[in-house]
């Protein structure tokens, strides 16, 4: 894959301080290094001067840690936007709905979209699915995302690692290529 000619864009989705809270939104979370890895990838993108778009969730619920009035709304320190990096705000799971993301990607002739962020089975899954359906060559970086324990429809708690693995498997080779950060770095270096 030739990243330079295909204009790869890094899309950081919901890398916000709310997800640092060990009890939000579940009891247990996998992949505690996800935000650090997002920051590592962001640093590489900045050095290569590839396009970067930050998206953050803005909940309509004032009690949510992702509401603009709460510190959880802020970007994680590893991925604080700089300079002319685009920042979009959304209030639904997909980064494409209620934002100018599609228009921005089209105007920049983006063909490859690299997606990182939180959480695997919610906003990441929804954004990856739409990206694939819109025709972008989509890559989800597996170790840059994480899941929480989830209550099943019968009330049982499903372990975060099971949710994570199932979410990645349902996206891979259907909506995106799921690779880890080391594989991504090898592709661009």
C-alpha cells in the first residue's frame, strides 16, 4: 500500500478523559494502553505530515462524563490537538453523522482512513462500518482501542476481552482491515 499517494488520514475517535475513569461505563476495561498507543500513532502522523482529524463525543446528557461541562469531555493528554488539526464534535456513535467528516475527507481526496480510539464496540465499530460502506480503504488499529464489561440481554456480565475480540472479528475483512500498531508502523516506515 502506498500511503503517500493515497493520502492516509488518521481519525482519532473519542480519545477523551472520561474513559480514564475505571468505573466508566463498566466495571472492567481491557487494553489500558490504548490511549498511549493512539498518542504514539498521532506522533508518527505528525512527523510524516499526514492529515489528522480528531473527533470527540459531546453527550446531550448533563450527567454524562462526556458532556461538555465535565472534564471527561476533554481530550486525553496523549492526543491533544495541535495547530491546524481538524477537530469535530459529534453526539451519536458515528463520526460521520452530524459532522462534516465525509465532506472533509472527500475534499482532501482521502482514500485510506486509519481509525483509532474508544470504544471498540460502540463509536469505533459504528464509524468503521460507515467508513467501509462509504468506500474508504479502512484500517482499524486493534491495540488503540478498548472495551468495557457489558451487560448481556439476559443480565449476565460479558467480559470486556470477549466483547473486544468479537467486535474486532465482526469488522475485520468486512468493513476494515484490523491490524495492530506495530503492523501499521511497519507499513508506513
